[in-house]
C-alpha cells in the first residue's frame, strides 16, 4: 500500500491557496533521502552524488540538495546555467551530454565542470575547437554492448543505446587524452533503468571495478573516480518492495574491497547520478475530479493531463493513485482516469480499481517528483502547472507559479497579445 505524504485535510487547506493541478514536494523526505544516501556510501571518502538535473530542474529543490551536500549532473547549457545560479560551483558539476554543441563544451569547461565524454569522436571534436584547453580531469562514458541481465529481475540492451563508447574506444580515449595533457580520469556507465533490486549497483560496480584494473594495465593510469550513474529505481507499484540504499551501499563496498582494494587501489572515488531515486517518491501530482462519464467504460476526468505528467501516456508507465480521504475504502469500482487532451493515450490509469469517486474529489498521483514537471509540454495550448513545496515546518510555499496565457505567447514575434 502507498500512503501519501499529505493528508486530505492538508490538501483541502493547500488547494484553497493553490489551485489544482500542481506538483507537491516533500522537503523532509528529500532531505532524509540525501542523508540516507550519504550514510550508505560514507565508507568511500570521495563519495559524491551528482543529482540528475533533468529529473527535477526546480531551483528550490536543487538548493535543498545542495545544502545536503549533493552536486549536479547537467546535460545542456541551460542546466549548467541553472546550476550555477543555484550556487553550485564547477567542482560540484558533471556535464554528461551527447551530440553536444561546441559552445556547451566551452561553457562547461569555463565553469570548471567535469566533462563526461559520450563518444570517442568527441576528442577530435574538442581538439578542433578554437581556444578549448583540455582540463586536468575528464570522464569517459562506457557502453559494454550486448545484453545486461541479472537473472529474471533485470534485462536491458546496452548495445541498442546511443550512449557511451566501447571498451577499446575508452582505453584509446584515455591514451589520447593523456597526450593532450589530461592527468586524471573518471569512468561513467549506465546499464539498466529503474531497477527495483538491491543487487544492480553492486553488480554494475563489480564490472566497472574489473574494467578499472584493465585500464590500469593498458594505460598505466589508475582511475580517479567511477560514476555508477543512475538506474536505481523506485517502487511505482504498491506490491513492489522499495530499494534499500544501505544494502546497496554495502554491496558496492564489498565489491570495492574484493576487486579494487585487493589489487592495491584504495582511493578511487565513487560517484552516483541519481534522479528518480532521489526525488520521485517525494513528489505528488495533485488533481481534482471535474467530470464523470460512462460509455463502454467508466471515466473519471481530472484537471491534470499528460502535459503535467507525460510518463503514463509516453511509456504506458504505472503511477499509483490515491483518492484523498478514501485510502481505506473498498476499491469496488473500475475506472479510467483521464485528462482533457485530444489524445486517447491521455490516461493516468486504465481499468483500475478505486473506491467510488465523486466530482470534487482530490486525487494524489504518486511518485511524480522526478520526470514529472520536467517532461511537461504545451500540447493543446495547455499550460504548465505550479510547483509547491511542503516544508519541514508543515507550511507550504509556491516554488514555481503556474503558467499564464501571456507566457504561451511571450516567445512569438510580431504578435500582440494583451488580456
């Protein structure tokens, strides 16, 4: 069973001030998640979490994570700029991008961010840039190809991924960059998405630690850090067991001792790049029931739509939904929960059991704190919703206002729009 971090009584007060739909974040939960992560990897002196900005690019959230000792992983110029404005310095930034414009490489380098190269060919690209000075530290992204499998729990296909480089390219890349003055190296790899198991990170770490030994043998270079990237998921479905970050950290530690420490490597830093795990459970999309309809199915029409949460429409992803105040009522009705877009995939739930729903009910859509607001768009000229922070003291604060019609027209040239 999934329990919202906010009660019906709280929501009734919040919605008096902030009209639905809106994304609501739990500051207490976010801070505790960051502290649990740091505790789990405290055995590694150089450990750093570089939060994936793409998951939740909201300044108030980024500042909370910064206060909790996190860095940021950026994928674009604007994400770099946003992070700088939120107080992160270059040492706290990773720049992991692909098909990257020259000016974005230059800006990341100017800020002092660690550039994480996606392609071997990027080295030649950077050599040809005017005034680009190779930094002292660089990272390379590894793609092992083939199929990554762990029993029946996880199977993914890295070979189909557009990201990263082969082992041969990785090793040659380090050799090339050494000649260009780079002195310290890191490695980054991502093999599977949204894993709900405590075994994924330790298994990934073991593979990368063994590769680090090969790199040392081939290049004479001991890596400065290994970035385990993301991939630790959340239990979107109520029957799934949440990941235990303490067990995950312990598993990585055991692999570190068995592979690296046993071969004389003691000071290699461990980095992570978590977005979904850090934020998804600590965000809800709050929406109100506007309409009920019955044809071949029973439909519940709400004031949110796929523009507020794209994942169900885009991936057919499951998000649990709670009817505020009816958490313990019998789920005796079967509904589709729908938004108002002119697309049939604009559904938050399909033929799912709920307690009896009535017009005016507030619905809590769970696990939207990552890849929720950030994937929003403006199809049907729908406007992006507001974001609200439930603070540790129990008060709420608007951290991003809802868009207005004037915002929709603001970028148009030669069009006079006044209200």
